[in-house]
């Protein structure tokens, strides 16, 4: 269909729908066309330059992000040739009863902060004492946490309420650098 036939058919459809005359419809189309043309002439070049600049900035930012993510994935070299610097080990813990997307996302984010993610799974007894009995057993919860690709190591039967001695135990036993926690309340020494 040629553009003239298309325009004529469009005018007929609008006339039928609105009861307008073809002159009214033509005026509307001409007004819209002139408005778009005026915008392009007056602002189009500036808009395109700004868009190109933003596209370049976005590309540079994506390259920088990729570079940083790659550096986080691989342990960096030490000062001496052949010497590898220590992994960045992250520890997080939780009940992980009824595993869901939020847990997986927490594992993903936790793993992105280092090179090795250690996850502690609270014991049935400590969860029952502090909240309510978990719906899944410790073995089921451990299996779910172990199956996540972001988790490198799992520690069973961690306490729901940590104390200073247990935190020191985590740092010494699992050689972790950082302990992280989700956005729900973290209880240490009952606070």
C-alpha cells in the first residue's frame, strides 16, 4: 500500500470514528507532522548528541564494572612472583527454612563480596528457642544451602544468637575475613 493510499485510508477511518470532516483530520495530521519536524530541527541534534554521550558513558561504566567483577572472581597475585594472596572469605548465617529467591540473592551478593562464601545454617534447637520450630529439618536445610552455586562451604548447627566467643571461633576456625548478614535483625549477645 502506498503512503498516499495509507494516508487516505487513515483519514477515512478517523472520519468514520469521530464524525469529523476530512479537512479537520488533515489539519490535525499536518499540525502533528509540523510539530515533530520542528522538534527535530530545533532540538533533535542536541538530543542526539546527549544520547550518544550517555551511550558512551554507559559503555565505559559497563567495561569498568566487568573489569572489577573479574578482579573479584580471581584471587590476585601477591607481591612475589608465583605467590598468591589470601582468598577473601565471607561468612553469613541464617535459618534458611523454606528456601526462596531472597536467600539465593543473599548468597549471590555475599559471594560477590569475596572469593569464597561460607554459610552457617542455624540449628533446629536454636531456631525453636528464638522463633518457632523450623518447618524443615537441619538436613533438608543443609541440602538446600549446599545446592546453591554461590555457596562454597556450609557450616551446620550454628547458633541463632551469636556471642563474641562464637564470632571469634568463626574467624579462627573458618579463616573468614568478613561476616555479613541480610537486612533482617542480627542478634549478637541478645542485642
